[in-house]
C-alpha cells in the first residue's frame, strides 16, 4: 500500500559505479505522520537519508547510489512501509 520508486529503476554498468537517482514516495495509506528513509549499501551500516519527512514526496539523491543500494521507508515506530533496491544491467558495448 506504500510506494517507493526510483528513476531510473535500474542502470547500465557503463554508467556506474555511482549515479543520481530520483526517489518518489507515498505512504499516506499507511501513516499520516512523518516517515524516514534509510539507505543500506552492501557492506556498510544503514544511513538515514531523509529523516522525519512528509509521508509523500520526492527528492534526488547525490551521485552515490550504486548497484545493490537499498532504501527502506519506515514510520515513526520503525515499521518498514516500503523497500526498493537499485540494480545494474550488464554493460552493452554499444553504450
């Protein structure tokens, strides 16, 4: 019932290793209060990216999203409302 979306949803290995991602979210069906978005990168501890923001919105990341980066949207009680992982596609020699 909650939406967490990346644009682009995936990216070519040719463009990596790190890219900027546009993130949209909407948790209004689950909560009226603020939400927090955490980023989990493989091999690293989770980091709070968007603390206590409105339950619907959008924002661009910096150039630090990479293959396997996962975002979790949680409510004030820490319940996971949505989760999304960024993945790469194989590099095509024509790119």
